[in-house]
C-alpha cells in the first residue's frame, strides 16, 4: 500500500544550454506539499543521456 499519493502538473518546458528543462508541481498528502521539481535532461538522439532533478 502506498504511504503517499500525489498528482503531477506540468508547469513549463524550456531549453537552455543544450538541456531540456521540465518544471512539474507535485501536490499530495506528503510533508512539504506542494513542491515544484525541475528536471534537466540532456538528450543524445532519442535517448536521455543525463538527468538532474532539483527543487
């Protein structure tokens, strides 16, 4: 059974310095909700070469 439940809402998609940046808002029954997460992707072809997730 899951301890926490959440929903994810995409807020923005940007490109900067060769990276794709996706900002999502997670809202749920976890401490600190809601929280905005930023996903930094570097792509090589159609594959993710690197991924960094920040608050």
